C-alpha cells in the first residue's frame, strides 16, 4: 500500500497495517506521540486496533519537552 | 497590507496562550506588540531566577506569579491589549472553558505530557480552533533546523528533535526563535483568514 506519512509518500508491502505495526516497521520508539489517521486522532489505547490502508494520510508527531 | 490595516484586523482577535514560560511569555509579548486585541494567558507557576535566561520577566519579579507579571509587562509595552490572566494549572477540564472563544491557541508548555494533553483535549472539545505548538528548541546554534509545518489544524514550530536535558538546556536565543515563530504563525493564520 501507498500512504502519506508525515507529509511524505511511503510504501509498505502489506495492504493493511495497524499503527503499532507501522511504528515498529519505522522503528519509532518515541515515548510520547500524537498520531492521526486522515485527521482523526488515535489515542494510545487504540494503536493496536487502528488500521491504516492504501491512500491514508498518517501523521505521527513526536512530543518533545522544552518551552 | 499596511500596519494600520493589520492592527485593525488584529484588534478584533483573541489568542489563547497555554503556559507563560519561555515560549508563552515571549510569544505573548510579540503578539501584544503587533496589537492582538485580547490575550488569554494561563500558568500556575512563579518566577524563579533560573527562568530569566529565556523568559520575559525581570529581576524584581522573582517570586511573583508569572501570569500577573506577564500581564503587567504587556501593559507597559501596549496598554491597548486586553489581557485575561488565569492563575491555575491547565488540565483537560479547564482548557475548553478557558480557551473556547479563541481564534488561535498557542501551546507553550515545557513538558511533553502537557503538550500531548492539550492536543488531545482541544481535539475532543474545540476541534476547529487552530493550535500552534512548540516542539524542539533546546540548546544553541543549528538555526536552519527550525521550521514550521502544518498537520491539519496543528501548526508545529521547532526542530522536532532537540529535547531539553542538563547538557542541552533551554536558552533565550533558540527558545525566543521558536516563540516568535509561533507568534508569526498566529499572524499568518489571523491575517490570511481575511
């Protein structure tokens, strides 16, 4: 499938992945993240079930302390 | 657009500022200078000497509340700005009440958990309000890594990498750059809206 991840085109061999699987595949190990699929916020407990399919727009924003 | 026209538009606008530390105090001052009509500021903290390396406060304000001092400092710069100050710790319950009438909300917390909480709370209760967040501004140098990018109604300012630590403290120049980048993004939202 082809998706948009953080405003960039990305290809994955599978037709469907959960957010947890995408994080694993991309090696994202950030402690705190804001994740959206097509603008819908995916809360932490929904990461194992939220599905990403071809054409989806996925945003993964890494929360960083400082301000 | 001439500055007079810009001021006419901005004086009708309300901007919420969540946190009055390095990002919040500097961003609020920039927005006050250009004449945003109403600023709603919130913070629970008092000013410590260690804050003065980046926050818009003065030696004689150490020990006082950040919100009331920031309100006073803004008044000295531009008395036409109406400042509503809330001395409290922002949480998922009070954020919708305090910021629901804002045209834009600026996220200006220091802790990642609080940034996350504000984004989730705004999404649940005030999803149409643009959020301008600060992510990654620790240390010094590396100016070219600072950027603004848009993710739906969230505008992200910072390098999105450098987290504060003992060896990578927050310092006036880079924190100020991101705070002003946030203020600049607020103007972009408010003025391009016209």
